[in-house]
C-alpha cells in the first residue's frame, strides 16, 4: 500500500475502520452515507410535527433523575424563542457525565441544539434519546445536510465524519473518465460527486438524496459498475492469454454418437454444439456457460463435447453436485459411449478408500471420461491429460468454486451447465467473464406441465389423485422439504410421509429417497424407480436437480411455500419429460407469508425459466440470487442491478474502451474501488 494512501489515525481507530473495510483514503472517500439528516433549519417546539426527524433549539429549564418506573434522566428544554413551549428529552440509560453536561447547561443558561423525532409523551411532547449539542449564542446553522454513515462500535459518527472530511482533502480525486463523455451522459466529475454526497447542500433535500437517483449517486454507481466490469474483463483477457490444449477432431466419435441416438438434435442443440466445438479448437481455455431450461437436453450436448475431447486424445471430467445426479449421468453416458469404445470411470466420494485410490490411478492414466461429484475437484485427482471439465448444474457450485476450478491444474477447457437462467443484468455483471451459449428450444413432443395449488387441508384429494395416476401405470414424485434448522426433523418428515402414503396407497409400491442413505442404497432406490418397480417416490430435495424419468408425470411438493423459486422450477422440471400430460401439485401450509405468496404466484403463472429467474432476482436481489455469501466476489454496494440497468450497459462499453485505450487509468480506477481486494486481478 503506498504510504500516501494510508489513513493517518491512532491504531485503535484504524482497527475499527478496518472492521468496516476502510484501510485507505480511497476507502474513506467511497464510504458513502446510508442516509442524511437535515440539521440546517430550526423548528419551533410549538406546532412541531411528530414522528419526523427535526432540529429544535432551546435552553434547559429543568434536569431530573426519575427513579420510577425506571431510573431515567429527563431534561426539559424551553424553546429558544421564549414563547414558553417546552419539550422533554428522555434518556432511559445515561451516564453521570451526561447529567452533568445538561445541568451545567441549565445553570449557565446555554443554548442546546437537539435533533430527534418528537412523540407525544405523558407530560407533553418529548424526544427519546435525541442527539444534542451545546452551542454558542450565535452559532451558524450548517449549510449542508448531515451524513449518517454505516459504522461500528467505538467509532462515532462525529469521528467518522472528521476522518472522511480529511480524506476528501488528502485523497487523490483525479478524474479518470473522459470529461466529454461524462457531460454527454449528464454525470458529474468524480470529485464533485463524492464531495456532494458527503456534504450535500441543504437545498437538495433529504428525500431526493435518499432516493439515490441524483446525478452524483449515478456517477458513483456507474464507477462501481465500471470497476466490476474492468475486473471481469481483465480476468477474461487474462484467460485468453493462457494456453490450453487445442482439441481438434474430425468428429468421427461425435458422429457415431449422434447416429446412435433415438432422437435428432434440436436446432438450438446443434447451434450450441457448434459454438462449443469451435471453442475447444482454440489454444486458450474455453469458459462457457451452457444455459438451457430444465429438460432442454444439455447432457447430450456435453457428451458431444466430450467426444471431441476424447477423439483429440484428451480426458474429460464430468462433475455433478450430487451423487445421485452424477450417477444418473454416469449411467446415461456409459450407455451412450461404452458401445463406442470409450473408457469411462465412476469416481465419487462414497467409494471405499482403496477403490478410490485405484480409480484415481486410472484417472491419472487411461480413463477417457471421468464422471463424479465435486469430490473430483476436492481430492486433487492427477489427471494425465485433462482437456475438458464439464460442470453440471453450475449454479450449485457458486462463483468461488468456479474460480477454484480455474486455478486447478493446467488450464483445461470448461463447460458449465445451468438450468437456472441468469437474468440479463446479472449475466452482464457477475458472469461477464464467461461466454454464454443458450438452448432456447425444447425437444419436440413435450407436454407442458400443469401447476396446481392446494392448501394442505386438501391433502386427501391429492393422495386420491396420486392413487388414480399410479393406477394408470404412471409414476409420481412426492417431495418433502429440507428443514434447514434440523436435519433430524427433515428426515422425520420424509419418514412420516413415506409411512402415511404407504398406508394410503397400500396396493402400490412407495419408495423413499433421502440424503442420509448410503450411496449404494440411494442408487438402488433410484434404479428401482427408473425401472418402474417403484410407483411413488417420496424424496427430500436430493432429487432436485437433473433426475430424468420419463414415465413420472406427477410431482407433489409438500410445504411448497418453503422452497425458493429456482428449486420449485427445478423440481417441477422433473416431470413433463415424456409424452404424458403432467401435473405439478404445490401443497402449501397456511398462513402464507407475503414473500411465500409472491413466490407461489410466480411459479403458478410462469413456466419459462427465464421469466422465473427474472422474478427471482427481483424478489431476492442479486446477492441472494448468486449465493454471494460464499462467492467471495466483491458485491455491489451502491448500484442496483434492477434500477440501474442502463448504467450496467454503459459500464460495459466503457470498460472495454478503457482497457484498450488507457490501461493505466483502468488500473487506477480498479485500485480506487477494489484496492487489494480484487482477487480477479491477481488470478
Ligand atoms: P437437461 O437440460 O435438463 O439436463 P437432459 O439432458 O436431462 O435435460 O434431457 C432431458 C431428456 O430429453 C433426456 O431424456 C434426453 O435424452 C432427452 N433429449 C435430449 N435432447 C433431445 C432431443 N433433441 N429430442 C428428444 N429428446 C431429447
Ligand atoms: Mg441436466
């Protein structure tokens, strides 16, 4: 850290600042108020409104410590105008020093400025725990609004304000953007934007500023988005400078696989296969996200990419988030590829140690397609010549794992698949370092899934519907929710439902699948369901992703109100895979919270994954949406992807231009915003 940028403060203060992530002058400059208070005008006590923050001025006429009902300090202030109106300041907890200051002020007849909200107390108007200050007789009122900053214990607003005011003088506020461009977009300079936001003139008004649509806020938000774009773009370019195996193949293996399939690829599948094939032939690592709604047929696309890799003489690793899903993939890929002479290997966390060691050895040598859970990443398998990594259901992995994988041995090509579509603004921000392919067409012959909502009180009707359905030879899923607080309760719920359905559907076969079965047990249950030996599969959310059984045409989701939108969409996508008319029943428990009601409404009204994801982003915000808590990505503090979508677009264009025309300024901009936190810069 250059000394010029260090904060000059005692170590104790510096430690507290550090808790807020403030280590440099730049950080202080960008630590913007969360709100403002208007202390620029005095309101007379007489007739002052209640419930709104305001400033009054007066002299203490009385200070008392009341013993009952609780010990408290009450200071009575007479309005400075001398009109006789009074206001009580009530302190439910206080220090002796505070009492003395107020008594002193009373004895000396000093003026007091008090800021707070008036409420109607027992003995007239009062303020509880107001902020107050002794002032001189002719002390001028501040000309600017008072900023209120996010802070931490032991660091007062006053101290923070002084530090920030000094930082505004000492920090380098040089303009890094093109001034003509700025003015054509009605954006102020950086220096004037931050100066204004830290001390806005009273004329702007608290409300207008808090709405954050003032040009100064827009400038700051733009800069933040620009930093994010620069950082991602930088990572993207850095990746393109890395070497990766050039996977050239005549397409024989892929051709044989395609010829053996019982269906033709859709136009969308053919298009994305071509996009991926072109990337694999490049000398730098592909990092492509393959998006396609649930059931759009991503697996075959991945298999074709694996064919190209294998034909070119390299290995493919195929990873899924759960063992059940990984195993399903393994079985499917084996059925497709073993007849073509491909050597497949199943590698999962559940295997005995000895076997695992043996398989790792095989992975290190002859295996061509290695399928497993992300145990594959965790237990550093030494691949002999890894050419392609395929990650299914990428949204389950999170951004951090994505970065981890990127650092993993060599620079294999990466194909990430996700059924959780990323709304456009997110795709342009958090995922901007990826290339994206989209399957926007469903295989023919699918029947849409009808969604029905039932209150739990009508459970019997649902059970009767299940009975009728399995009587016709169809199969059903019955999903019990994961109960976050208690793994035991979670299991119990599934066990209870399984027992109850076993009784209610005595003539049918009811199976049970949950996370605590051993992996062989899970595999056996799943195999029985696939083979049609189980009619109703009671399951926890372990079946959420990717499971594919065409004969299953009913999905019952219990406590649907507890699930997130993406989960509901995924679960619903487990049915409607064959030609049978399919139904998804959402059982909910009343009363519904407003948020749960909103989610159920969205899932009821929409079938399209993109629409659902857009609503999801809107309801939850990007942090929750991408699981940022573990993501390790610097989150946006000021910009709002929903409200500031236009700025995202500008920032994208500017980032490309800036990196090309003025990399030094780009670097300085990143430094200003991310300091040493920019992981991507170091990657
Ligand atoms: P997802 O995109 O959700 O991973 P899958 O790859 O599991 O979807 O495909 C869903 C089902 O559709 C599978 O049974 C798959 O074999 C089948 N499928 C894939 N592509 C086609 C196609 N072009 N025509 C018909 N069926 C297809
Ligand atoms: Mg899938």
